[in-house]
């Protein structure tokens, strides 16, 4: 018995909900698929599918076997893809997810350059600020900006710190004065990342340790670029990642304030499933991303 052929046939029947659609998906006859599944059941000495005139569904044991079989078949497919990628130029489909602001301001240009280097790779890039599940939603790579993960379900490749600064425009500082302590945030207009009335505090790390400082929020938004625009126009103080305001700090459109009392840094990470690590496309992109953004990224080159 060809175990891999039988596992493929069984998995296809479960995924396609029937022998006929499984046969079409595999490019085989219905009788061939049926014989492979029967051979697998006889080999294991157990019924794997409940067959009725209306539907076919896996038994509890069949469901457990399907989960293991799917993982084995995925690993085999990745190994085969990795082998062919090593022999030939990297190619194939590549799905990537990233936060909106980082995606539009930095990742889009980087992906375009990556595709120029590897013209046989086709990319689908999905940008949103929702925390996605890379595995269930089928992403090859997810760019995550936040606290590092502690899970065996995903490889968490930490690339670089995402520093955050409190900043304001020169006109704002001329009109309101330079803040001298975190307590000044209670009175000065602030631009808050989040929703109105929800946790209008900034967690600051200073000489006295970590503090939750109440702020005077005059504007809130769930998009950092919107807050950056308001800060440049002098509407208030903002606490934003340098990948959003780095160019403004470099040009003088914004000035950093309270340098001894800043928000803790986040991590820019690449997340991907362990069963995808053999793919040459994944390895190439991880290496490229680190070369592009690792060490000290260009948005932090101030002064």
C-alpha cells in the first residue's frame, strides 16, 4: 500500500466532503480514491469515514488521523517546495500581513524591491491593524509590532525595536512651552492612540520607574498617521513609533520632548508557522527584511 497516496486520498475526501469531488481535486477516478481509502482503513483496522447517501464525515478516529495526516502532507509539500526552490529560482505565491501604517510607509516599498529581486514570486499583501491568526488565515509571513510572543505554534523572529517617542511641533512648543515633567501631560493637549474615554493613560518609563500617566486627550484615533498629521499641525503632544515620525524628527517638523521619560519600546517581529520554515521564499524574505530594517533602521537616524 502506498501510504502517502492513501493519506492524500483520505484527506481530500474529508476536505472536499465526498469521493467524487475529491477525485476531481486529485485528478483521479472515484474508484481509485475509494480503493485508496479502503486500503488505509484495512491497514489501520478501523473505520475512518461515516458513509451515508447524503454525506460523508470522518469518525472521531478519522478526524484525529486527518489532523495528523494534514500536518504530514503539508510538511512534505514544504520539503518538496524547498528542494525545488534550491534547484531553481525562488517562485510561487507569498501571502504577507502587516499593520496599516508600517505597511504603507515602509513595507510596500520593501516588498516591491523584494519582488524585483525575485520576479517569479507572486505576492498578496494584506494590511490591517487587526491581530490576525497567521495559521488559520493562511499567511506565510505576518509582520507584528508589539510584545514578543511566547508560543510554540509560531516562530517569532524578532528583527528590531520599534521605539516610541513623545513629540510635538515647534509651533506647539512655542505656544505651550516645553513640558518639564510627565505631570505636565495632565494639562497640555495630547493626541491619544486608541478610543475615546478608554485608557487615556500613557505608560511611561522614567527615572522613577514605570508609571501610568493620565493625559489631557484632545484627539484620539486608531491610526498613528492621523495622529502624526495632527501633531505636525500643532494640535498636541503625541506618543508615536519612530517608524511613523522618524522623518519628521529628522526634518525638524517635530521635536522629541521628555527624553528621560519615554514609552517602552515594542518589537517588530516576523511570525510564521514552523511547518513553513523550509520554504526558500520564507527564508529569503526573512533575510531581506532583516537586512532592510534590522540593526538601526533608517527612521531612527536622527541627528
